[in-house]
């Protein structure tokens, strides 16, 4: 596989931060020592979209160690929590990246967490007491590798992106983790001639599975972008003749806003898979109209279950715009009501999953793992949706995104989809805020396109008169923000909005 990045040749250095005994873990940091970890050991890897990640991931996999990828936007609070939670023996970080000293942060964490025996820094030339990658690769190793791990052994711990609370570690084997890319390759028609453009963090589920694992399985190339800007993305898609990409929906919006057909060549781009955040129907149609030859392909999955559904490139624009795809082979889905009874086609309820992509457990949280599964072995996703007569799923929100006002349910996504079609609204999140009289009232938190500031009456006219939405679903409050708090994959952190506005009169 060929890997291209936007940066120059790597330097990797190893730093021993404490007097912790590496021998106690059966490892040595000497150039001719034993392997850096033993089967089952956890190693946290926090890197940007750099090609060194491929090397480190492959090496840890061969040793049978468990890779714990962490997105580069996390800081000490989040990274230390993950290191402690999974009892990592090693930590891999960047040196300096985007003005932040990851090496110094990693050294502090490694010194403070007793289980950590080594800290590797990448592209941190000049750091004291380390070995660079060339020296490590050139050194003579006099020990044999352990037996190759089983595909059913622990392989990855993917931490959820924290839209509601502290992240949970989803433990996967190779077989469960590879289920997503193995399904995506034939669906997207990927082969050795493809060049996958990778703007999503490769240390998160979407970027790792579609940007690292899928191209590897297909024998394709990958072009990594470590600092996203729509202009840089368009330039690289053209320069490297990229044929496909995968990202959350906000990346598509930014790229379309910067796209100039007279300047940018996207002629080879044939698919754009989007997942991780809901994609507005209007955006699917706009992408189809403006990016000739490129099809937006929506999918549904999570760190717990990997890929559950996907639209195919041959599906109609209307199908992609109004669904999140049909179940991939081997996956069963059902929609259940509040009593756990299966719902009729077209009826909203909780999405439950059964299939090969499900994680083994939440790391160190047996009670949460048990709560996540019903008596028949179906996984409770916590997502709401409906399945139509043709078997296509439409995700309609999270259970926590249902606002219950006076006993009536309001789907936040339904209202958001309609509000996004207002010319003065660039983005919107609808959240429920506590109310003594009716339980909850809907609040629309808006990012404006211009200086226009809409009132509740403006929203009512748009929703009721133009979109024929019931008046009791209209938000009763409007707040404006410059930007939303988001996870690394683009999901709006609605819990932060509830906390911010929930106590205001």
C-alpha cells in the first residue's frame, strides 16, 4: 500500500519518563531488547493523520498488543483518563502539532500513571534521551517475535467520542473491527486503482476503518491530510487524483462552500461516504448537483457496532437523502417500542443490532456492557429510527434527542432538518430544556449565515406555514452561537448546550 502525507520524513523518539521497571512488564527499550509490548498489553497512540501511525499500528498488531487510538484534539484531562482507564503500558504522542506540545503532555501523563513504562514521541527531533526511527529500524534484534495473534484476540479499544459523558472504551477483535471495512470495500467498489483521501482523524473509528483498514484490504492508496481546510482538501483531491473519501457531513458542507469548478479538479472523485453525524437531505442533493460524478453515500454505525447499514453508489439521490442505507450482509436490525416490542415498518423506535461487528465489551465496565444487551442478544444502540418496507433505515435521532413536551414527543432531527432549509440558518441544534409546567421545551441553538437574527415567531412561520410541522413542535426559544462544541468526528455535543442554556431563564 502506498501512503502519502503532507509532511516530510518522520522522526520517532523513545523517552523513558519514570523509574518504572520495564522489566516488570516483560519489555525493554534498548535497541536490541525485547519487543515493546506483550500480547494483550494496551498502548495508547495519539497522533495526527501522519504515516507513522500505519507503522506503529502494524507493529503493535503483529505483537498482539491492543492499540488504543486517541484523537489529537484531546488534551491531558481526556488522554490521562483513557491511559488510566485501559491501564496502558505505553503511550505514543506527537512532538509539536498545531502549536501544542504533545510530547510534554505525554511525558507528564507517563510520569503520573504507574502502569506506563514507555513514552514514544513522533516527529520530535532534538528531544533528550531518545532514539529516532532510523536507529530503531536499523538495530539488530536477537529475539523472536511471538506467535501471530488470533483474529479473535483483543485488537483495538475505540473510545466513544463523548457526546454525553466521559468516553467509554469499546473493545474489539480484528474480526469485529474489520467487519466495517470488509463490508465497505465491495459496496464502494474499491480496488488497487483507488486513492482514498483521508481528512477524518485516523485515530477515530471512521478514519481508522475507512482511511487505514479499507485501503489496506483493497490494496489501494491513501492520502492523509493532518490539518483540514477545504481549500487544501480540494487541492489535494485534484493533485493526487483521489477517487473516494469518508468524513462526517460538516466536511462536505465546508468543501462545497470553497469549491470552484473553474479552479478545482474533482473529476476522479466518485464516492463520499458520510457517517458519524446526520447529513441533511438538502446537502445530499447539493453535492450531487455540484460534484458531478461523485455520489454521497450515507451509512450508519458506531464504535460499538461498526457498520450496520449503508447506501450503495447506485442508490438514487432521493434514497440517499432520505435514508441511512440498508443492512450490510450478516447484520440484523429491528426497531422496538418502549416496551421492547418490535415496531411496524415506518414506525419510529429504538434501533437494535445483532451482527459480527459488535464489540466484545466496554473496557472495565461490565455493568454497562450488560445493560447494552437485551435478553435475546440484541444490542441496544440508544438511537432512534425507522425501517421502511424496502428495508432501508432512517436514523431519526438519539433517545436523548427526543424532547417530551407535555406528554408529546418532538424529534429534534425532524425540526433541525426543516430549519436548515431557512436561508438565514447555517447550522442548528434543537435541544430540550427543563420546564416545570410541561417537562421540557425545545430550544433552537443557531449558527447564522448573516446578521439576521430570527425570532420564535420567525421559526414558527417557517416551520408551520412552509413545512407544515405541528405548532407544538416549534422551538419556544432561540439562542445564537458562533460555532458548536463538537466531538472530533463532528457530532454536536448537545449535553454541553443543555448545560449552558438549561439554567437560564
